[in-house]
């Protein structure tokens, strides 16, 4: 099977997947690539903290709200610029960078 045939097969599978299945697949691909799509770190934005692209919403802030009991639906209502896939990406990033996120939460709560 050629690369283009593989891509066509993948595209056909994607059209049959639910949004939740696509989000899970996106996590697998991101983990395989060692990347976190939708998450950016720029020293010029919030001192380089990981944020959701298109926003200045730090991943640690979302993680802290989740620790305090906010659901994904609560977060999507509170931040209209967020999309469900942003939260999927944020949770994957937070799991992979647990120590970093915990340190940022502690630092911001001490301030």
C-alpha cells in the first residue's frame, strides 16, 4: 500500500468516527509525535507558560479549575473561545507535564 493509499484509507476511517473518537485519535498521534497540538509556549506570552493557542488561557489555570470541580462543560461556558478539542489537548499536556503544571498552580496560588 502506498503512502497516498494509506492516507485515503485513514481519511475514510475519519469520516466514520465520532468527535470523541477523533479526539482520542488526535491524542494518540500527538503522543506518538511528542507534540501537543493546540498548546503553545512563547516566552513573550505569560512568561512562556503553556497556553491554549489563539488564547492566553494557561493550561495550569484550566487544570486548577478542573481540580476544583469544574467540568469541561463549565470551562467551555466560562471561556467561549475554547473548543472541546482545546480541553482534550490541555488535559493531555497536563498529564505529560504534571510536575510543571503543579508547580505553576502552587506558584500562582502563593501570589
